[in-house]
C-alpha cells in the first residue's frame, strides 16, 4: 500500500488553469473519489498523477519518492478508462495477460496471474472469448482485470462506469468497491456522479474550476459543506438556496425574507452573534429536511404554506415544488403522498438542519 501526496499541483493549458494549486494526501489503501462537474479538472489531475500529463508546477509523491517527472511505465500504476480500451483482436485471456507479457513474465506466472485476476472479476469462464462477444459490463471487467494483474501501487479509474446502463452501474460500483477492499490498493476514482462518490469513496475531493473545494468523508461533505458549491452539488434534489437577512426581535434571532421567517435555534446563535443584521446571507435547506405537515417527524420546525407548482412523482419519492414569494421551494416527500398541483400545502422546515452561507464569499457560517 502506498501513500499518495500531491503538493501545490498546477496544470495550465495556455491561459486555462485546469488544475490550480491542489494539495492532497491519500493514505495507503484508501479509496478517494475526485468528484465534480465536467471541465472541473478531475481527469487532468488524474492524468498528472499517472504521468500522462506533464505538470506546470508542483510535486507528486508515492510514499517519499518524488515521481513528478517519471514516465508512466516507471510509476507502477494502472489506469482504467471510460471507454474500456480493450483490444478487439485479442481474447479476454490475451487482453488481461498483455501487461505481463510486456514485462516479460514467465508463461507459468502469466497463467497464474491471469487466472487470479479473472477469478476476482468473475470472468474466468470468458477467457477464450473476444471483446465483441461480451456485454459492456463484461468488457469493463476485462479492463479492470488487466489493470490489477500487475498488482500496481496505485489504481487510477477515470469514469469507468459512465458507459454502462443504470442497473449495471449499481452492480459494478459495488463490485469495484469490494475488489478494492480485497486488494487494499490505493485508488483514485474520477466521477461526476455524486451517488457513485457517496457510496464508494472513503473520502471525496470535490473540485470546481481546478480547485479542491472540500476534501472529506461523504458524511462531512453532506452535513457540513464548506460553501454553496459543495452544498448544491451534493444531494438530490439540490439544496434550496434563499437570500435572507438576520433580524433581532426580543433577543431572538430570525432569518427573514419575503414570506419566510425562521427562528435560529440556540445551537446556531453563537456562530451568528457577531454577524451584522444589515447584510444579506444565503439560507440553505435540503429538500429532505422539509416535511409535509401531515408527516411531521421532528419537533422544532418552521411552518410555511404555498401552492403546489409541480410534483415529480418518482414513486419511491415525490419531489414537490412549492410556490413562494422568494421563488420555488423543493420538498422531498414520501412516494405514496397524494399531491395535487395548484392546491395549497403546509410544509415544515426542520430548524436543526438548516445551513447559512455568506452571500459575498459563499462560505459556510454553519
């Protein structure tokens, strides 16, 4: 197992700062997900770690070895790509064995390692087939088997499941996570899919515009986002953002805007006591922390009423868009809830689960 350390890494393409001063430390055997929207720099960062891109500045270490300018073949890494990259003219056996042949391993060693990797991925009955005879999921398993057959120090995976259908993605992400836990290989996994990130990663690095916005566990990122970007990117449906100001009434603090007044609980008072009541702030409320009044599960709530503008009937859940003076309020309700568009509805906001951000910097206050 290898520790990966990234210090001040930058990669510029002319004036485009694809990766901009990234610092990360990945502990040995950890599964780290690089998460963010398209164009945020996550694949470029992975390619810098692999040696496929020459960095503009900064350093990459495997344990205490500076490998920043080593060629990819000298880094003892393996990489799994989005498009499988299996050779169509080779059998599954030959595809998996290819890196071992390049390294001139003995025939007996090759047979042993191919059988081991194929068994781990559940494709030992497909060894004599060609990629054209395989499903997408099977081809991806071949690509993963080929990547682990050399027992690399670091495994790099660039959106390996994005070409699979939804049901197969669920199955494959479980298989990849279980495989990584067996191998205990340090793994960096790129995705734009927050569900993949939340279910697979020991820790998640959320990137935007080439900068790591937050690096932590799924629990930390979901419950304590550092800014509005992370708060809005994590969670489905997206967090509600409402512009508010702080008002003091009879020694009680309220967050107010048109049609909404929310009492601040004592657990938040200390964090806002020094804030100005003349400035604007952004209130964040996740749709799953707003409840229909008939299904009230918590005690400390703020009531809000409005007309149902639209309801997304997902059957497992119902996402309600409630008309308010400040805009639409998203609510995640049980799938069996009967909702009629145009009808008035009372909703209850869980006061213990709200977030507050600075309007100018978008940084979290709580």
